[in-house]
C-alpha cells in the first residue's frame, strides 16, 4: 500500500513541512525544516494531469484526445494548474523569507 504524504495539518489545515528524512538503505537521517516542492503540493488529479502532459510531450492536442475533452477545456485545466503552482511558489517564498 502506497501511503500519500499529507500536505495539510489535520488540526489547523495549514501547510505541513518535512522535518526528518531517512535513508532506509544506509540509515542516514537528515533533520531540518524542508518545504515540499510546488509540484508535490498539487492535489492528486493535478499531479496526474502534469504527468500526462509531460508524457504527451506538452501537446494539448494529444491531451485533449487522451482526456476526451475539447482543446479549450484542456487549456483551461493547464492554466488553472499554472496559477496554482504560482500561488504555491509565492507562499513558499513568503514562508522562507
């Protein structure tokens, strides 16, 4: 079973940070406060869209065929994800400043 990394605090709904990373091969542990990369902070359907977009070599025409949606609908989906990534980057920048 693949567990998913929680993105939001179950108590207050704020973004979670990674504090510890561990290598299961050699036992090394790294501690600190790390932000998740913007792409990992997207929800599952947004991540699936980005992955399919990359696999289709960035072709919205190909994506519209795969998703059985019109080109403008796929373009709108991409624009929404771009906006979401910009917001995540802006929030990460403000949190790290």
